[in-house]
């Protein structure tokens, strides 16, 4: 059996994995959800009633990644071929999933609690994601990440430029 990872290495692996998930989430949101996976994501961009939406299936995909990494790192499942970093990477993916759920589903879409931030980074997150929802359809758009939010003024400008170039159709409030 290999030498166990030090606590520092394990902690850094968890942090790096959680941070890397924002890049994974951004690219899968932009190229999968707004691409060939639009059939699952569409209802997230349209008014709907009910607790669940097809888009929630993407959370199951994230959970599968985390579970798979935990399994790869588990001596109970993998025996001598277990790869310990997998456990810590799986934990990083899980932590990102919890943060995503609290920010995106909770704070932004208020599925679990009602709080509208008036200032600070929480307000910026909400504004950035609302601007993501300013487009009609899957084409164009801004702010595909979930935890890193760019300046809303820059995002508004990008949306207007996309509309002018015929890339995006904007909802009334943004169009001006």
C-alpha cells in the first residue's frame, strides 16, 4: 500500500478540486447545457411550477462524479488498487456541489429560502445569474459560472453587444 497523503496534501487536494469544479461547471454550462444538453436545461430558463425541473438531472451527474471519485479512493471497494487522492477529490466535488446548491438554487433562485441581498458579493452573484437568464433561448448569454461572478455592468454591455450582432435575443428589461 502507498504512503498515505499528508493532511496538508489532502486539504490542498480538496480545495483544488472544489476550485476546479467552477471551471468544470462553467464549461459544462456553456457547452453542454446550452448546447446538446439543452433539452434538460431548457425548463430552467422558462417559468414553471413545481419543486423539480429536468435541469436537476445535472446535479445527479455531479453526484456521480463525486461518488465515482470516492469509490476510486476507497480501499473497501478497490482494495490495494485504491487511489487515495480520489477520496479527497470526491470530497472537493461534493463541497462544490453543496456550495452550488446553496448559491444557485437557494440564493439566486430562492428554492429553499427567501433572502434578497442588498449589497456585497451575494448581490453580485444574484445579478450576474439574473443576467444569464436575460436571454431567450440557448444562444448567446453571459455568466455561465456559479460561484465566480463578473461585474454586472460588464455583463449588461456584453449582452447588448450580443443582441446587436444577432447572437442573443434579450428579454425586455435588458434590451433597452
